[in-house]
């Protein structure tokens, strides 16, 4: 290759440089490259353009976007690394839009079966001892199948993970003096749906958080700004956003969202209600549609999580479910949290299917779609967490394997 | 003993004293194991004294929820006939004429919603899926109409509740729905609901 020194560059004497290119038959040839193109592409040849700023920005080369519908928006799981979801890519599910709330005007009322009905502002909440929990949040309606061209985002993008910070609800329960006999509380949002769910009081004592921060900063409006309930491991809609009221009582309220909405048919004409816990699940996020793969070494990567505890083990099959290998769990492995798993696989180019199954700390093994249907009288609905398979085609294309009823 | 360790010992005694002196006066209904698993283990006083007492006016304005036993229902009365007219004006755009279906879903059980289209799930309606009649009042009052939530008067909500219950064949056309009668309405779907029976472990449910 012809040597081009800096003096020649600066003088503009060289009108073209020479680069090595490959032809369609993989033969290396020298081609001329106009000097202005080389100049523009070489960041070492000019001072950086962006001065220090007030907020960081994503590289313009990174096109990370959620996938919105009228009522929800999905996290691009296949484009993310590690266990934390960038806050602006956290999934959304609203029941009548995102309210614009002035935090100075927002108050949380706690009343009902308590000694001292209390009103706290956001500033008041921040004076109480603060706790943090890194945990996933998943919508119970987080399952799609039916065609090959579905990505992890399409199949189960209604799950995301953040560090949630706020006040332990137990602290506020002590503050108001929850009366013996109070067994449920109603959580009500300040959105246009006045979203309401009845929650067993025990969850409040155990690990509920009145959260005002997500990943180190104030909640995003889509995540309930300025304050939300956060219930680790429970179906997403129970973590009521834009929280404005908590009422303690001795029976559930049977709100629309816990009767006609977030309930599921389970066979024999029965409908399961108050199905709070998210069962263990996993998904391989690479290889996954739409990115193709090349033969040779591939690190199979993915996420596993359980609302009942920690991920004990993830098993991976690279032969369409005939045999299974134990994947490596990437630390940290946290309670009720997305956990990374990895397995090195040498793909020889033959067509196959790959899939993962999670085992949690209760011994629950992620089921197949068929097992779920059999257990629920053939019904599909909320809380579907089946093993998800990817077809690897000879040409390297990766396609979802649709579930068959 | 150095001054520093003296100070530490004193500090620890102080904390223990604080803990002993500030035990919650109303103990939470907890087992001891649940208490040890509590999220925030920082030693704390029984009360911080932050925030302010809620006023009666605030409670009246914000406490709008209604339970199946009727707790929370306001004064008022409604009939299907009056509700039909309100529904046509304020609800039919999204739920269809007579509540039989539209962008906002069907509310009324018909042959179509019961048997459904082949291969498609029957639509969930108030008549075939809602276990408590009080939920109709609570939800319509808090969240409907979708484009103008909270705009209906209690009287209008009673009328609409009566209309929707009658349209589903649950109450008589002439029935009056009030705070006393609504909790006594037995919904067809009430016996269908069972609590969550999933427990983790080896069973798939």
C-alpha cells in the first residue's frame, strides 16, 4: 500500500489513497479511495466535535428503540447487554395514557384501617429511610407467538429491569399504624384510569417499595413519575404507577383490573384470580431473530428470571430439545431479577433449533407451551412463560419457532 | 479503653436504648420470620412524624372505591331505561349500539360473544365474566368515558350500571339500583373465580 504521510495529507497533494478491498470472489485488490472520504472517517485526524455536555447521548450509530402499540411499548431485549435496562428503553403499559404530574402538587394519601391517616409529599417520602432493589418488572400478558419473524422484543419485550429506590412500604405502614385485621390494601394511581389493584398486606411488610427513583434518577413519566408502587416479582400491573392513594382494608376490592382484566381461564370453566407471582422464564437473546449468525463459535446469551426467588440454573439445548447442557450464570444472580446466562457453542452449519429453560430456587422448571396448555385446560392467556426456540437455518438466518396448539 | 471505643460503646448502647424505647405501639401482624425478612432493617423509631394528617374533606374527595359488600357506594338510584339513553350518548361510540362490541370491547353478552367466532375466544362481557356487580359502578365512575374519565355524576353511574346489568339479563327492566340493592345482585360469573393455586416447585399450573 502506498505510504501517505501527514504533510502530503495536509498539502492536499494527494488526490487519492489506496485501500485493500475484496472482490466478490474474495480476491484482494487495491482500489483508489478519494482523500476526503478517508479524512472524514479518521477521528484521529481532527479534534473531537462534541464538547463536554450537560447530559450524555447515545451514539448515532446505535438505533435502540422500543416497539410501541396503542397501549404498550416493548423493550429491545435482543439489542441489550448485561442485566439493567436503560431507563428510556424500559417497557411501557398504560391503562389510559401517561399523565403529566407536577411533583410539587402530587400527594400520597394512606388511610383506611390505620391509626393515623396520613398525607405525604414527594419531599416527605425522601426524608424516610431509603431502600433499593434491583429487580425485573414484567407484564403478565408478556407472550406472543404465531410467526417466524418475531424477535425477543416481539415475543416477550414487556419485561425490563431497573434499580428501584424509595421507601419500604413497611416503614410507612409503621408510620400510619396499620391495624390488626387489615389484610389487604388498595393501591390507586393518579392517571386517567385511576388504576386500582388490591394487594395482600403481607406483601407490603415483605418487600414492597414506594419508589421515587429508577436507575439513580427520578422515575420516568412512563414509569410512574413522581412515585409508584413497586412489588418485586409480581405481575407488572400491580406495581401501580403515579401512586396517589393507599387504603387498608379487611377484604379485596374486586376492582375491574383484578376481575375482568388480569385473570386467566384455567380449565373446567374456572378463572384464576390474584395470580401475582411471575413464574420462572428464560429467553435466548442471541442468537435470535432478526440477526443472522455465522458458523463456528457462538456464545449463546440470554436472560432468565423468576418472581419467586433466584435463578438456580439455566439449561440450553442446541439439538431441538434432545439433550440439554447447563449454562454459565453471569454474576450477579439476584433475587427476583433478570439474570444473564451464557454458553459457548460451536455451530457446524447444520440446521437445528436452540432453546433455553430456567430452573428457579423453588425447583420450578420452565415448562413447554404444551405443558402450560395441558395444565390450563387448553387456555392461553396471562402468565404464559413457555420455553422459546430459535430455528437456525443453513444460511445463518435465525427464526422464531412458532408454538403449535 | 480509649475515648474512641468509649464513644462507640456509648453509641451502641444509645442505639439499643433507642430501639427499645421506640418499639411500634401497634405491632404489625407478622410472624417473626417475615419480620426478619423485612426489606428495611435499619434501626428506626416507631414513627418519624413526617407528612401531615389527612383531613376529612380529602378522604371524602379521594376515597371513591366501592367494595362488593357495598362499602363506598354513594347515595342515588338508577334504572335501565334512563341508563339506556346515557349509554347511547356517551358509551356506544366505543362499545357499540347496546354494548355489543366496538373499539372498547363488548359489555353485553349476546350469541356472538357467548359462542364466539370459530377459532376465536368468546369476548369477556359483564354478563359472562364479571364476578361482582359493584365493580361495574366503581369502574364506570373512576375510568369512564375513556375520553372524559370522571365526568359522570353518581346518578348517571347508577343509571348506566342498571342498564348494563339489565342488558346482560341479570336484573329486571324495572329494577332500581341503589347502594342497598347493588351489592345483592348475584353475577353469573361469580362462582367461576378461584384464587391463585400456583406455588412454585415442581408443579406446572
